[in-house]
């Protein structure tokens, strides 16, 4: 995702109205002049740090704004809902939107594990779920469009 795509995606995902991509490094352009050609896309350590910083800033901004917070903070622990259940509900809704595709139970479990570890370290619910959401926003499945593996049997079935 280039800088402008990142800003637009964060705006839509978190309902925030600021340029979340402003602090990201400028993209190089490929020989065809496009700034999102596959051969020009990479994630250096400095880029990764900038994306982490942008994710933190975007989530902090969204969390501080009551309207934006409603876009992703859809559950909260209470007398009837455990922290684990609330985190599951938030992540189950957020991940498919962030990854722009359905997610597997295994993928959901990876982010729930991050939430659990943060809670075990003594973090309150809100900080722990924000930690897991930051991980989503720096995942290659968020930053890049990961195409599904090609199944030659599916192509053969379509031709029949």
C-alpha cells in the first residue's frame, strides 16, 4: 500500500479524518511510472518503523474520538461479556475489513494471542486490544494485497 492508499484505507477503516500516511516515506515509482508496481514495493526496517508509528498514531487518534472509536471498538467487557469475548468480537469484525477478505480461525487466533499476552503483562483491556489492532495494521495482509494461491483444479472445473 502506498502512502495515499494507506491514508485512504485508514480513514475508511477507522473513520478518522486526518492524513494517516503523512509520516510514511515517499514511494519510488517503477519504470511504467506507477508508484505501486510490484517490483518497486518492499518494506525496509525504516518503512516498518514508520508503518508502526502511523498505526499507533491512527489508532490513538481514533480511540480518542468517540465517533471514530465506534467504528472499531464494538464490544467491551462487562458483567455478561469477558475480555476474551469482547476482544474476539472486535477482532472478528476488524480483520476481514482490514485484510479485505475473509479470515481464517487460525488468523483470528494469532491476534487473540497478542491480546492475551498483553493482558497477561498487566495491560488493561483497551490497551491490550489496541496492541492487537496495531499488529493488524502492520501485517503484510493489511499493507499488501496478498493474492490467494492459484488452484489449477478450479480453473479446469470452470472450463467444463
